[in-house]
């Protein structure tokens, strides 16, 4: 950057306006060149008013939308941001990120937004209330039931993020927050806040989000947390020390504010005892460790910090890693040949060097030099460059610092083990981590290690030759998987697919008569009102109502039916074909009808054959066979509209039907949900 160019002043987006702090601010510098990039300051801003704005304006606007409408909003936003990705890449170089590093942050973050939009439309109803679990009957006469529901909190999701992923860190939290019906206030770490601010500016400019749904603090949080209430949610990503201080903030404690923390994590990778030199797993392990040490210059919460290998393989692993790390081209992140850029700041480099000195009290450096770096491009003094450093601790069981100290950069410690149980125990010494990886092709090793490691880790990746081409790698949090870990890692969970949305909703148990429970949840249950009349398959989505019901005529099941079904399908299981063997079975009194014969006959009883608004049957859920059906038994079906789910931006929706098949004694022989696609209007216009 030209020294004569004045760095831009970052602004906060609060209460619907871009605002500047009242102070002189702090200069933020390019990680590679040291040139000023921006000035940041949020002093004097009214955070109480910002939270109030989010609750009064953003919250009601989001809660008025259905889940599918919120999902389509996220999809539109994600697609628009993807069109602008080159703007973000250009700004990202100043953070020290290479193009590959930026891909994780920028396109990875936008991809998470799009993934949540897709999963919400596929897996959740198009409603404003979510039901959780089955209806719980609370009386024998079905007059009193209960259902757990999830509804949006009437507060703001306050997200305090780390410096290493200024885009992904915001978007992976923003997606489930908005889907859950809560507005968000983002407080990025100052060092790389200029990239977050740029993305928020572009989001606001799209006009896709309703007013109040997104706010930004560019600078120190000041008294922000003084104003949170029990309806707000606070998430934090950063150091454990800062997280503990925030978690015990008086307002958070007094108001029991939900608080999710992702903190320091001494993630481990274990080379299985079967994975010696010459095996595919050995090569995969070395490649993954080297990659995790150098991607984002090791500034990832999921990066490998501790490396455990069988003692006989320690020297070959060191030699392999030394050679791989030496080939890493370090330099200006904007240069095409660069494979590893600088740390985020000079202060961060000094922090990593200090922590490396702590580790050297118990370990020796076997590759790299924290005080000297060889660059392919750039200026070693102007930029915050630091080469990869590999340490070796020969007696990890007697050591302490290697299991307690995290150097948040391209630094890892290799440690040998003698038995697999020792390796598992050593991973546990990290006191809770976000992720661990295991490289093995032995099922026994995989079972023993994972069972021992799982209670101490939020995610475990097993690498082997079969998954080599498709594996997402040790350090990649995915939107459909939980991201978080116990103990030292913060004890929280983020993402995890649609379960991540529940973090921003209130779980409530509702007890009522089935009729009133159905009115609240939009889902029919046993004991609720039902209405017979026109065949429900003749009704469009606009006409069908919860509780619309069809009770069919009957059909007798004969021995000839059973034998024909067996011959036609090839299902000649003895219980259907051999009287003596069937009687010997403790569940049957003789030959029984096939379960799928019952389902097929049920369909024949309730289907209306003429063309109509029912477009397709796309599945059956929760199928259970409850009472055996014998030759001579008579079947009847009761079909009830259980849930109606109109799809946004489509000319059809889904109807879930409660299907109960009974015999001549009114005993339930089968129960299940039938899922159909139904036209919103019939006949089509």
C-alpha cells in the first residue's frame, strides 16, 4: 500500500446506521508488509440502543417469517456474496491469508450459509414453530398430551469472534442464528475486522436481510455485555482466559444468558501402530500433519498441536515432516508461489515465539527455527513471518507443558508412545479438544482409540487409504457436524446441522388436550379432532386441513394372497411359507402375512386412483408392525392429515398422513407416516 494513502476508518453498523467511534482509534496493519490497512474504534457507541434495536426491529421481522422463508433469504444472500468473492479475496491478503487460506474463510463461510439454507428447507417444516420428538400421551383416554416445541428467543445473538477467520467465523454463527429467528450482532476481533466490515457492508447493501437482523461492532465491545438479558444468546471464540472472563460477566450470570464458548484446543493426531513407513496411512498422516501446521500459518482452532506416533516410527516421521515442512514456500500471501503467509500481526508472532519457548522446556526443536525464517518473497522484518517449527518430546507421560501450552501458529510437538492405550491417554491430557485424528487401517485400533478419545473430543477423523480421496481432513469443521469440544475447548457446540438452529430457540414443553396441542404445533395427534368427508386425496394443499380423515372399507387377507406375494417378490421367509416353523417362532401362532403386503394392501384401501392434487408419494416414516396378520384377518385403514408443509417458492407442498392399519378386532397391526407431495392449487391454472 502507498504510504501516502490514508487507511480507511472502519465503522460499526448499529441501529440501522453506519457509525464511527469517538476516539482516534487503533491502526491495523497488513500482516505481510506492515503497511496501515485501517483504523478501528468503537468508543462512545450506544450498545444498549443497538441491542434494543435488534430486539424491537430485527426480532419481530425474522419471527414473522417461516423457516423456509428465512432459508431462502440465506440462499439469496449466499449466492450474492459468492458473486462478490473476489472483493473479499483482495482484502483477505492483508490478514496474511494465501488464496487457499482465503478459500476456507471466504468460500467456506459462504458455503456454510448455503448449506444451512438447503438443510433447513430439506429437513425442517415451513413453519414458525418446531416440534421436537413425539407427542407424549399423558392420559389413558387420550384427553391430555404434551409436546416439546422450539420457538425463537426474543433477544439478540451476540457473536464475539476470533481474528483467524473473519468471514467464516461470522457466517457459521450467523446462519443458524437467523434461521432460528434471532437477529445477530457481530463483534469481530479487531486485528482482521476490516475484512468482516467489508463483508457486512456488502450484506447490508444487498437489502436481503430485514432491518435489524444484522449489526456490527468494529472495535472494543465496551459495555456491550452489561446490557444482555435472559432472551439474548452470547457466543465466543477465542482464548480460554478471555472466555472465562466473559462467561462470568455479571449480566450473563445474573440473567442466565446462554453462553457458548470455543476456546484453546490442543488437538492431537495419532499414527496407528499398524501404520508404519511404507503404508498409505503413514503417508496420509505425514501429509495431513504438515498441512495442518502450515494452512493459515497454523492459526486455526482445529490445527494439529500434538502428534503421537509409535516409538519405532518417531525418526521416520520426523524425517518425513522435516522434508515436507522445508519445502513450504513462505512469503507474501498474494504471490502465487506462496504456500504459507505470515501470522496475523507482529504481536501474534511474539506470542507464538513466547509459547514455543515454554514448550522447549520439555521438548527439543527438530525442524525449523522460531527466530529465523527463509522467505520466498516479502520482508521478514516488515511482515509477521514465522516458519514451521516441529518439536520432539521423548517422555510425554512425564511432561506437562506439551499438554497445556498452545502456540497458536505453525508449531507442533511430536511425541512417541509404546502402546495404543498410552496414546489414547495422552490425547486425553489435552483436557478437551475440538478435534482429534487417527490414521489406521485396522478396525480394532479404530474401535479402541475412538471409544477412548471420544469423551474428550468434539469430532474425530479416521484417515485411511479407502477415504483418502474423499476425506475432508483433520482441520475442516463442516456445517452438518458439531463444532466444539468439552473442557478446555470451551464446552460448547456450534453448527451440527439443524441442531445448531436450536441453540437460538427456546425449548418448551406444552401440555394440553390434543385438539389445542394441534392448534399450537400444527401437527395432528391421537385424540385431536378429525373430520371425514371428501376423500382427502381430492383436496389441494389450500383445501386440506389438519385432521382431515379417511376411514376405509375392509379387505380380507387370504393364504393365497400371502403365497402370491411371496412368489411375486421373492420374499419366502419361513414365517410366511412354513406353518410348522412359524408356530415354533415365539412371536407367531402360524403362517403370517408379510409386513410389506400389509402396507401394500393399506395403500390399495386408501388411494384415490383418479388424477388429482396428490402428485407423488415420496416416502414412509416410522413404520412399525405391531400385531401379526394371519390368513382370514381383515384389514382397515384410518388415514389422517397429520402435518401440512407448504414449500416456499414452489407450486406444491408436503402432507404427512398418519396411517393406522387395524384388524377385525380393532387392534393396530401397523402404524406409519405416509409422505406425499400435493399441489397448492387443483386443477392447475
